[in-house]
C-alpha cells in the first residue's frame, strides 16, 4: 500500500469520531432546528408543517413589545454592558498590573482567580453580596452615604428599564447590572491575554515616546492602546458571542424564570423555557434561528468596521 | 531606562497613583472570595445581627460538616468524579486522533473539514439544543451520566484546535523518518507525537476536567433522578432549599470551589497555556 493511500485511510479513520459527532451532534441538529422552526412540535407527536407562522408570531411579539422583544432588550443590554466593561476593565487593569511593583505576581494571581470559580459557586456568592438588604455591596454603599441598589432578589423596581435612569430612592442599578458585575469579576482569562499583549509591545516604542517627553498617560494612549487593538477586537467579538449565549449564571440568579419581573429574562433563558417548559419546539427553534442570524450579522458588522480601528 | 531627573520626578508621582490604583483594584477582585470564606465560618446570628463585622467569632467549622450532611454529598461527589474522568477520557481519545490528523496527515478534504471545525466553534448552542436533546433521548441516554459523557467521545472543536497547534510544532523530519521505517500513523502518534505532546494533553485534560466539574446546563437538561446528580447541580438544589442559611451556602460554595482553585495553583502553567492557545475558553 502506498504511503499516500495509507495517509488517506489514516486521516479518515482518525478524524472519524469527530466527523461522526459533527454529523450527529452539530449538522443534523442544525438542519433539524431549521425545519422545526417551520413546524408545530411539542416533542410528543410529530413535527407538523405550519409554514412561516412561528416567524410571524415573533414579528408580532416584536412589534407589540411582547416577551421576546423584552428578552432581546435584556440580552442586548447585558451583552453591550458586559463587553464594554470587560474592555475597559481588562485594558486598564492589565496596564496597572504591568507596572514594576512589589507583589505583582500575587496581585495578578488574585485578579485572575475569580475566573476559575465555578459559575454555580459564583452565583451563590454574588446573590449574597448583592442581596438588597444584607449584602456587602449595599452595606458598603450606605456606609459611603450612597443609595442602596436593588440588585438581585430586588422588587419589581429592579426591572430596568421601567425605573431608569433613577427612581425616587436613587436606585440606578438592577438585576441585569448584577449579572454584568459578576461577568466582569470573572475577567481573568482576558487579563492574561491583555498582559501578554502588553508584554509584547516593543520597548523601543516606549523609549522613543520617552525621548519625546511623553507622559505615562500619553504613552498609554499613543503606544499601548493602538498596539492592543487586535486583542480588544478579539475581546469584543468573543465577548459578544459568549454573552449572547450566557445561560447558567442567568438561570441561577433569576430562579430559572427571569426574576424579578422579567428583568433577567434573556433570549437564552426564554428560549430554554419555551422549549422545555412549554414544549413549544417550533417557536423556540424560530427564536434560536433569529438569534443566530442577529449574532452572525453583528459579528460580520464588527469585522467590517474593524479595518477602521484595529492596528494591523 | 529613565533618562533624566525631570522625567524621574514626573514618573514618581504618577507611579504612586498607579500603584495605589492597582492595590485598590486587586482588593476589589479579592474581597468577594475573602467574604465567601469569612461568611462560611460565621454563626447564623453573627450574619443576621448588626453591627456588620468582618471576622467570624467564634469560628464555626461545623458549618462545613452541616453543609455536607445536609445533602447526599458523597453521592454527588462520586457522580462528579465519574463525569469528570469519563469526559476527560473521551476528550483525550477523540481530540488527540483528530488533532493529529489535522496537523500531520495530508488527505483530500482536510482543509475543508478544518474550516468546518473552526466554524462550529462560533455556532450558538441554542441552535442545536433541542434536536440534540431529542437524539440523546432516542439513544436511551436520558437521565444518565452517559448523556453528558458520550458526546465527549465525538470530539470538541476547541480542544482539537489546541492540540493541533501543538502537534504542528513537532519536527516533520521525525515523523517522516518513522514513516520510512514503516511505522503506521497510529504507531507514530502513540510513540512519537503523544510523548512530546504531554504538556498539551495535560492542558486539555485539565480544562475538560474543570468544565465537567462546573457543568450545570447539561445536568439541568439531561438529568432527572437525584441519584445521578453531580455536585454542580446538586449544590444548586441545596441552595434553593436552604436559601436563608447563608453560612451553610457559603460553606458549600467554598467546598465546591476549593478543588478547582487548588488545581489552578498546582498547574498554573497548564491553565495559562490553555488561555494562550484558545483565548477565552478556560
């Protein structure tokens, strides 16, 4: 048997398990959910073709500001806030952690550590930290004479945007902001990437800036930041894709039903409940496909605009 | 590096500001974890009563014993370990084979398959969730850990990508030489590639172990009988039934987090390599 033939057979055999997984666990479900999105299907009987009525239902929901529309709004709020904050905190914290300072390794480890805390434990912990009555965060706020916020387990006033920007008690933040805080706390993996990128910036660029008398702030603005734009772009794209898919933390802090008053009902959660509580697979599949198209378009738009601001 | 005296002064003042800021930021990241541990050692009275105090007094270690005995902890732990070890075995088996083929073999369709592999990483789980659930139920795996373990034997795009990057660094000469000596591809993988790839394999094993340890969505979807619950899921059941007993909740959360934090300290390099190769997946 020739080497070439041997290589072909080996290649097909060795990728075999993954190809089987691709066909059964990815491509078949991908096609099936597209088919189901045009059907009525409750898991018990057979899928029954209903044409575009699931999509029409989504359009109606969106035009009347129904549950799906609110879930879209919640998801967009969570995604935009957590991605923006992750860039802001990621870049600035990594810059701070790049200084020569005693105990740097320890500080880097401490900032990274929350990233390895299991989501279930993190959710339990943050529900306690952000408890409106007894939580540490609100205690700290009131000690500083700032208004306590509603956070998790709050009343329906936490249902942004009904009470936005502030209600009578000076409450600005609600449950969604609690979720954003949680996600920013677990930013460790990004920090590692930013730290590596900052370490890769050529020293000569800083030295040239110093000769020109640049202040540390100007060095950051004109040297560090432009050199970080490829990583920031990566952060934004992956952050968007991941925050739209966030499920476990949302499910846990919302008691599995978007509490309080639907404030944490994201598309992920609404879709999950529609599929497995209401057994409305057709409608859930239509939602999934709409979400997929929205995310794909957002990603495409990010790539298109990236030429303008990402350093090559 | 510092060129003149003026520059030095200038730098000193902003250096101090930077140092103060970094210490403050680190404290903000660390306080939640410290608070979790401190709360786990307090009495319920100390938690409930004013004034708010930091240090647990008296230290109440019984919280841990109570948290453990309030749920079938041992059963959950055994299930978790079965889930973790089973899925690590599945991942190493399927991902090593595919990664080696993508990195070191030339066969028609390889590049197309690899492009598909990358594309699947971007596909949201929502799109495949429902039919995948039905398929696994049809296979009779519903309500067993098999529902969570079996798919790992069919590969994972992130890990295949990570291992492929590593296999690419093995000198082609070594592989060609073995081929000329008549070694089979499996033989080359087993005797040459795998021993060299040990650090990458350890990284993948560790990441998958942690992922299985943390997995909550899987059990939520596929498990029904508490007999089969792993810790992540069982813990949440415990949380909803003891939601007012903060001291026990924190003790349980600490117990659940500790092994992962310990693993991180024992194998920092492996964690960091995983992040460096596959980005946010960690």
